[in-house]
């Protein structure tokens, strides 16, 4: 079954009103933008601000530099960060697709998850 976008938006607005919240966030698609324009024009909502997220995952990542100390199977590596913390790193994205060779002793820039600082 498909989702009922109109009902989802109206329910979100109703729940935010009951909880006395001033703002809600909804996914930005063509249909949701048109629904919001109608609700704004008819006076059901007061104002709208469209917010673009440049990098969705940047809020939960920390950037560090480190040194590859050990090469493990499946594109994984043991990395020592500048603050001497050992972590487990892996190759992803363009580096993995381009088959770029990474060897022990290479300096790398990595993103460390705030939820699991060992990876």
C-alpha cells in the first residue's frame, strides 16, 4: 500500500499543535511543497521556511587524520589517529570504486562516527 502524504502532513501539523510545538519538519518533495503552499494560502499554517541540508550526515561525524598501521581483509584497516586512539577504518565511496591502493604507513583523512568512536 502507498503512503497518504496529505494525511501525514496534516497529522504532523495537528500533533505539533497539540504539543504546542512551533515548528515541524517534513520531507521536501513536489507534492509536499504544493500541499504546504495550499495550507499557507488558506491560513492553516503561518509561515514556511525551506531548509536545505548540504551534507545530511555531517552532524554525526567527526573528521580526523590518522596513520594506517595494519591492513585487514575486505578493505578494512587499523588506523592510529593523531590523538593516538586506535580505530578500525574501512574504504568506501569513490576510493573503493576506483580501486585505489592504501598501504600501511599512509596518512589518511577519516570521518569517525560520534556514536561508535572505534569505527
